[in-house]
């Protein structure tokens, strides 16, 4: 397994099939067309049924990030572009405040818990796990099983 970005280190593991990671396997989400990418399943203390907050859509400089949380757990960043060295969001929290949208709901059944898979495109000149060029998020509803490629963003 490749190494996840630093902020996701304690929340990433090898994907388990079947799962949302299967939507990312072909790499078509890689916005720069790099041949190398890494895919991880997201967990919190080994819990894989997670709630999710996408960006609110507030204009720049609001942070374009994604957080997840388990029942009774604190939210953690699944995607935090401030850690990716080539991102326009690299900098302090003060410069890029986080304004999350309400908890994401399944497009099919309205449930709010998902299995999450994340993908990071890795440029050929990458020097660290944080040095990526694209991010993608795929989810699978734990209530009805519906899957969707939900969000992607350029990190370089």
C-alpha cells in the first residue's frame, strides 16, 4: 500500500471489496492524467460507517475540504488541501476557514452514513505522500448500498 497524506495517516487502510473504491480503480478521475495514484478506504478507530461533510461552496478563500466522523467521534479531515504543497489553499487556518455543508445524505435513500474511499493522483516528480495533484472521493451508503463518485478537486 502506498502511503496516504499525512493528515489521513491514521484513518486510511487498504480497500475491502466490494466497496466504493471500485469506482476509483480505473483512474479516470485523475485530472492531470498521471498514471500513478493511490486509493484508500477511510475509517475512524476501525469504524467504516461514517458521516460526511463536503465544502459549503463558499467562495475562495474558504477551505475546499472534506471531513468525516463516526457516531460519537470528532470530525477529521478526509481531504485537507492545506497540506498539499502545490495547492492554492496551502497556508494557515486563518487564511482559509472551513465552512462545511450540512451532513451529506444518500441520493437514493436519504441516509447519512457511508463507506468512504479516497484517491490521490501522484505526479511523477512527487517528493512526499502530501505531494499529490488530484483528489477524488467515492462513497457507498451503508443503508441501501448506493454508490457514487461524489467529489474531486485539483491539489496542484
